[in-house]
C-alpha cells in the first residue's frame, strides 16, 4: 500500500512539473502558489430545459397560475335558497340544463301553445233570451251504452243571474264532484229541474234510441214551467220537441243548463245502479254501472244475465232468454 501511495504521488509531481514548465514557456509568472488538492467529485449534469412553448405543471405552479383558469371543468354550483341534496345543473362557463329540466320546459311550451279549454257558458241561452225566449232549458241523458239498467234524462232551467261554479261537463268531473253538484242543484229552488227514468223493459220494447228520445221529451214536459226553448245535448231532437228545440253537439261542455242536466241524469242513474248492486252483488254494478267492462262480461258468462240486463244488447241477446236466442233456436 505504501508503494502504491508513493507511485501516485510521484505521478502527480511529474504532471505538476510539466504544467509548470508549460506555463514558463508561455511567459506566465510562476510566483503564484499552487496547492495540490484531492480530486473532487463530478457535479451531476443539469436536466435539459423544456422546449419553449411547452410548460409543465411545475412551471404553472411556480408562476402561481391556477389550472382551472386554463382547463374548463364541470363544477357543481350551489345556489342560495336551494337544497344541496337536490341535483343541480353543472356549468362550464355557460349554464347546462339537465334532460328533466329540458323536458319540463318543452312540455310547458307545448301546453302554452294549446288553446285553453273553456267550461260551459251561457252563450246559447243568451242567444235565445235575446230572441225573446224567456225560459230556456237544457236536456241531457245518461245510460244509452250500458248493458243493464235504465236510461235517465234530465231537464234543467237556470235563472239568468245564477252562478254555480261547481257545474261542468259530468264526464269531466269526479264522482265526488258530481255528487256535490247534484246536492247543490237539488237544494236550490231557483233551479227548475225534471228527471225521467225509462227502464230496461221499455228499452227492449222500443230500442234504446227511441227510449232515450222518450225520456228527454218526458223530462221537458215534467218541468213546472213551460220551456220556450230547449237545448238538447247530441245531434238529434225528439219529435215532440222539434218546434222548440235544437241539438247542440257536445252541449254538456258548452252550455251551463245542459251541463247541469247531465249531472242530474248521471248521478240519478249511478245511484239506481248502486241499489241494484245490493240486490245482485255478483255483477259489480256499483263499480261499472252496467257498462260492458271486462269484469262485467265475465260475470255475465259466469252467472248468466240478471233481471236488469237488456235482452236486446249483446251478449245477452244471444243467451237463453235474449231477443236473438229464441229466433236462432227456431
């Protein structure tokens, strides 16, 4: 080891002497002292600088730049007065609308374009009053389509100055609303009303159309005051009333007096069917009121027709005792 150290020192002295001779040959003063030092470690190479125009995340952070200023991200916004638990729109410089909000907006715009439905009015009555007809009544029926039970018609005269907000087309009202309007009409003595019921036997005898016309004419005749003019819902006028009546298509949605008559006829018949249901609960008359629902048809095929079923209406007419059954058997 001692030998190696001496050899290394001798080598360094030789190098030092050669450098000193080289400096002298160049005329450099040798008065400056030279100090022999131990070799130093090489410094690590500096990393290459990023090309201009491409700055990394560190450069942005050193400059104090926030990334959100350069990158658009969806950030939920919380508006004052709104529950944070509910989903909000997310914004990216412009307001974004959710699909639900877009659908609601589209539906509201569509509804706004549609003309609003106007309830029954006194327009048809006023036309007759202006023409000199003092007593104008409305007529409507209930029960033309059912397979069982009666058909009921009602006539109603409304005083000119009477306003009853509960009156509307009976088909547009709930059962509770009809019941309430019915009681209000019956309790008001200023409203003239008459109700006529034609049972299922008469319907089978003269057919449903003639039975309906008969019920309407009888309801008008039953008023305590003679009607100068009659407004009838539908497109037909009963023969006895042709000289003082007119048909108003969808009149229960246009005329107040016809709408009132529709409520009287509908509620009267419904109450009758509820009583029939107590006598024959197996048919469910209190629910479908005699109309040909799926459950009603199933009950007819299971139990056969009841005494209140119309024998001229299918499917009863093709069953034993029906109007077409005896003809087919013969």
